[in-house]
């Protein structure tokens, strides 16, 4: 293993901090997205079905797939690299 100089360590910690903050922002956005989908389902469906004619069961599948994909994207693209960088610096 090679030694990491202070400038490289500081840069890696900065990148890790940015990724952790982006993860937090992503989960806040996910929470804001969940509220209308979970608690205002009839109103949200009415708005979307007025734009696109879609059956209710397909709409529900699309919305929960969207939420799941957002969660996976946040974890895989933002959280895991941040944890990996911190782990590598230890």
C-alpha cells in the first residue's frame, strides 16, 4: 500500500463530504417525492391521468418503480462511493 499525502487526503475527504451531502439532498428529494405518491394518491393519479391516459394499476407500478429506482440510484451512485472513499482513507 502506498502512503497518501495530505493534499490528496484533503481532496478525497472533500469529495467524500460532497457525496455525503448529495446523498442527504437526494434522500430529501426522495421524501418530498414520496409524500404526494403515498398520501395524495387519488389527486396525483387524477393529475397524471389527465395528461396521459393510463390505467390505475400501471400508474401505481410506475410510481413505486420510480421511487425504488431513485433510492437505488442515490445509494449506488452517491452513498457507496462516499463510504468507499472514507474507508480507503482509514
